[in-house]
């Protein structure tokens, strides 16, 4: 799930490229199905079908243009709850830079995702302290992880998103194996998931 509001415009193209690379890391594990979700503008929320083809995912992401608007993280979490009730979803990845919603509402939804054993991995672009607090609480309630990044850390984001893809396709054992060849941020992600 991606924040496609105006503040994300400068980094959207890089996010598209990195997101598509998640597929490559999971080929040996049997592949991965990804559903692209994004919000933007006035009350606009979109979700694709489940995709298993990298080219199709890249084309769908390339067609999206960022528009000004407020965050709609609650809609992302509600959508994830509906999807996992229909068919088990192994992980939710969210990339965003701010949070403009009621934190208690988001935490309630995150708690529901925790009951469904659906970890949320939140990748925080920039340094908004309100977003950081919210994202950390969502990660804790879902037994997911919070990872900040900045414009200069494209490789770091690539490794982290790939780690989540490996987890979604192969579970904890595959993630631990993957982490042996990656940086400290990937190991931190695993440690966050292991906390009670």
C-alpha cells in the first residue's frame, strides 16, 4: 500500500521500481502475489487485483500520478482486514511519509489485523514525528516492523521490501536465511517481529 499524495511525488518513480523488485527475491520460494493499493486526492482509494507478474505491477504503478490530499491509512487497514477474511494475507507493506488521522482509530484497526496474524511493515519516508509514533504503534500491534528511510537510502529500502517479500512467501525461516547476506536494517526488522 502506498501513499500517493502530493508529498510523495518526488520519490514515486523510485518506489515503483523498488516495489517491482520484490518479486525477484521470491522466485525461488514459489513466487508472490501482490495487490497494489494506494490513496490520493479527495477520498480516492484504489486496489488492483492480486498480481503475479512483475511487468503488470510496474505498468500499474507507472500509471499512477500523485495528487494532493490527506492520508487514508485507515482505509488501507480496513481493506487488509476484508482481504484477509476472504483469503489469508501474509503481510501488509505500507510506504508513506505522514499521518493525518485519528491514532486511536488506526490502533483499533491494527489490533484487528493482529488478531488475524497479519503483520504490517511500515516504511517511513522522511522524519515526521507524528507519523513515526503512529507507524511504530501499528507495527507493534500487528507484530510487524517499522523502518524509517530517506531519499538517500534506496538500496536500504530495496533490501527491506525484499525481506518482507521473502517473509510473505516463505515465512520466518526464509527471512532469517535471507537476512544473513543483508545489512543491519534487515536484522532489526527481524528483531522487531520477535518482540512480544
